[in-house]
C-alpha cells in the first residue's frame, strides 16, 4: 500500500507543485479563512474557532455558538463545508508529497510510513468537521458526547500535524547538512 501511495505521490513532487501548493496553503490560511466570514458580515475571532484549539469543552462550544448568533453559526457551517473540507484534502496531499520528496532525497525508505501521517491529519480534521457540523446543527441541544468526540478529533489532528511538521523539518535539515559535507 505504501509503495502504491509513494508511486502516486512521485508524479506530483515537482518544485512547481511544491511552490504553488505552498502559495495555496498560505493564501487559504492568510486570506480565505479570515475573510470568508466577513463576506457575510460576520467577524469570527481566530481565538474562538474550535478548529484552532487543542481541545474544548461543552461550555466552550456553548459560549462560542451563543456569541456567534444565528448568522455566525450559519457562516461557520458554510466555512466548514465549503472551505475547510476541500482544504483538508489539499493540505493532506501536499504534505504527503513534501514528505515523500524529502524521504527520497535522503533515501530513507525505512521511514516511508511517514507519508501516511498527513492523511491522518486530514482524516481527523474530517472527523472534527463532521462533529462541528453536527454541533452547529444541534445548537439548541448540545450533546456532551459529540463535543468530546469533536474535541478528541481536534487533538488528534493537531498531534499528527505536529509530527508531520517536525518530520519535515528534521528531514529538511538533515538533507541540508548532508549536502554541505
């Protein structure tokens, strides 16, 4: 399975894809996520968004949803459906291509399993989004089990994201050190 995935990712590991992909990721994070709610006349503080927390409680969710009011909750739902879900597919793929490239440069086939980790981020991000969508749709009757499920998915997403970022940094700098010697 990993060999097939590696072969598929190999067809995308060009400098152009990596630069354009990085540009897309930066654009979505710097422009799209902050401005999307404003298109609908809603301001959502990044500090309040559940997706950006490492965990949250039912009280946190209730407080956020109360402060967003009906229009803000609707915009949060739209953002999750039409921005965050497509984005998680893209960034998972992008980071898998990046790790695949770095592993190829270092010739570390025994660490090839690392290319699966970005897809774990995407999987848990999807579970988180499904949970948040369900919470938004059941705002008047928040379920603590669903809040816990969503919070756990968020924590796992960020845990795999940290592993991915650290892996990429370590692989990048070990490649750089080898190239200088």
